């Protein structure tokens, strides 16, 4: 038995991209169904990155997707770049009159899920998409299995793949051609600990022992990362060893230590799908692209994709105007490749590759000095980090 449901837009994936898109479409009177193979609890508790661009915060707040972001997020007006024994502040407020906000992604997801359910949205957890069919027809469909193992077909006027880096929907758009891809010879070891903040702002530190990032979560919980081998077993370190690894990568700052209660290894990839659109199926968020976390661009880029696609879907579904949809890949890719470059640049400037020669190390210090000693260099970093202007927001 296959149950068939109909909607205007079928969205695969209840991450930031899928949920925000459905929220914005509802605001324009366009009905959608969102499915995700994960449970609500898994989505709301998985630890992800925590930096939102100012524009992302403005979108979440002004669309009614999150009120909490205005009260609970911490405004950061700068970051510190640390290398060769010194810290250098990049003053976002002075350089570009903008800021970023520390607000963990799963908190934004909780807000979005609450908002969608409060609005009576058809949001289904535990539903696994098998494939997307009919991209080049007027009736594309998602073929799925629901939480009880029953076959489910969602027929729609448009299908959106917002189903993350292991996207199922991608096959309907890019076919067997996958995407532009780059892997890095290192990963991040991430920890959450119970301790007061070690610094008021984020510290991105380049040291001869490798990179570390000192981030925060609250007055009592901190998030930190250090560069590690991608194959490392997260359980192979004692707490003491973890603190030693972190501390030796941030000379000049004494880290405030405390019990480490969560640890994970994050692999680094840069990826852009060859195609973002085929007929009536589009890809957004991590399904379309992945960035290494150094530039804090992942969720912000997903939000930027959503704004471009939502406008195009409004024109298509309310006015039968296809032009913005046809322009969607080019418009979205413009920002995607800038963010790819920024994420790659921050990554390569701050990490020590295992095969790095003395020349590479010294050249890297020269690059860091070129950035921090020039107002143009600091401004370039500040513009990219706080986020380029967003579609429809100024
Ligand atoms: C985080 O707090 O998890 C975080 C912050 C900045 C990044 C990446 C991750 O660039």
C-alpha cells in the first residue's frame, strides 16, 4: 500500500534550509510538506557550529522564525587572529559596521520547528526519502518510506532537496555527475566543556602545533576545537591530553579548564554540486555545497540559498513566471563560490598541513601579517566573515 499526498512544494530535509524555506513560503501563502529521516530529538540535539551572520539573524527575526535569537544570541563585534605569539583583533564594528552572533545551530532549529508546528505545518520526522522522480515534468514527486515503514509518495509542483551533504535528492538533479570536491588532510577535534569563557571573543589560532579555535556557548559551557588527524579515534585522548593539545596551540592565553562532556571529530570538505536545478527540482544548503567550518559559513550560506529560491518559487507558483527560477543557480553560485573561497582561505591560512615545509610555514606567517597589518586586509576578512549583503535585505 502506498499512501499518496499532494502539496505545492515538497521539501526533503528539516535542517535550517528546509525549515526556513517552508516558513517563508507559508508567509507567501504557499503550502509545503517537509520530511526528514531523523527524529525531532536528533535534529534538536545534534551539536553544530554556532556563528550567525548579522543578515541571518535579521532574516530569522524579521520572518518570525525565531524571536529568541534577538535575546539569547551573543553579539560579537570582532574575532582574534593569533599567530607567532601575538593576538590581533579584527574589529568588525569599526571596519564594516557589522557583527556576528553566537547562537548554536540546534537552537535555531528548535525555534524553526516550534514555529512551523505552531502554524500547523505538515512536518514529518522519521520519513526517509528514497528518491525524487519526475524532475522534468510538472508533477515531480518524492518517493519515501514513513516512520512505520509504509511507502509514501509526495506529489508536488516543485521539489527541494535540503537533505544535507548525503543528499538523496541530488541524484535527480546532478545525475551521476556529482560535484566539485576537495578534501583536506586534517580535521577538527571538537569538545564541549563545563568552564567559564577563556576569552570574550573567538580566538582563531595558528601555531606550530596546528590550529585551534576557542569558541563559546554560554557563561558555563564552552566549545573548542583543535586540528587533528581525520582518522583519530575521539576516545583515544584522556581529558588531560585534550587540554594539553588545546593549550599548546594557544600560547599567550591560559585556557580555563573544566570537565569535557562531549567530543567529536569533524571532517573537512569543500564541495559544490555540478547542478543546482533540473526542471522542477532544486538543491539548497549542504545538499548543494559543503564548506570547511573555519569560516563559519555553513548555515549562513544555506539561509542565503533559501532567500534566492523562495523568491523564485513565489514568482513561479504565484505568477507562473519562470525567469527567477532559471536564474537561481547562477545567482546562488555567485555567493557559494565566494564563500567557498573564504572558507578555503581561512582554512589554508590557519592550519598546518601535515606535509608543510618550512617555506610553507613562513609563507603562511607572511600571509597572516599581510592581513592583520593592512586595513584593507582586515576589512576583506571582516566583510566576508560578517556576510555579504543578502538578497532582499539591506
Ligand atoms: C562554533 O562555535 O562551533 C564555531 C565557531 C566558529 C567557527 C566554527 C565553529 O568558524
